[in-house]
C-alpha cells in the first residue's frame, strides 16, 4: 500500500528495512523506554522484527504504523500508528517521538494528521488513545488534537515494576471539525 501523509513539517510514511537502525537509536533512550515500556537497552533486532510485521498489517488494513519524518532534514524522528477495530469502527492511536525532538510540536502535528486520516479516509466513528497519567506532554498532545478525557484506568499498566494510572482520551466523528 502506497501511503504517504503530509503535514506542514512532516511526512508520515511506511517504514522500510533501513529505518531499523534509526528506530533502534531513537528507542534506545531510558526516558522513552520508561514511558512506553520498551526494553532497555533497545536492540537492533527488536526494531527489525517490528518493521518486518508492518507490511502485512498495512495490507490487511488493521494497523497503519508510520514513520514520522522531518521534511526539513529527511530524518526519522518518531512513529505513529492507528490500530483499527473494524467491528466497532474505531481506531486506537499510538505514537512516540525521539527524546531529542520533544517540545517542538511534532507529535501534535502528526496526531492531528492521523486523526484526519482516521475519520476522512478510514471512515472511523471514533478515535481513542491512552497515555500514562504522569506523561503530561502526551496528554497535552491529545488535548491539542481535540481528544477529550474519558477517564482514568487506575494502576492499569505495570511499567518498571510500578503500577501506573492510564488516562483514556477519545474523539467521535460527530465532534471532529
């Protein structure tokens, strides 16, 4: 599937094999790993295995994992995906940005574009996402993209031997502007 989404500063596009080195470098960060629950150190083989699963997911239309690439530098800076639940016409957003690129609005820009893709191209009725409650930056991204808090799942995720609360956000097609 040829899929390339565009924003003012970013391309959102399928990963290729060569991206595994960059994914490994970006994911091999303690702060990123602690929020996402990724293994640390993050090995190249993890990135390769993850990228290997993606063509089939895209082909089946069940998940759209995309590289977030800076137009300015043509550098991969993060990832975003939407996992589609066809039976319920909804999609779950997931994303992360490499530590060196935090605070520049890239996640918000990518999430807004993916929400647009979900509603207008995938014809979903709802898009939702969750964020660790202490991850205030990710919560701000979801709110800036128009998602509304639906609740908190208490001690819902075990990360680094700590049970973490998770905030759930959602947006309905009828609310989307």
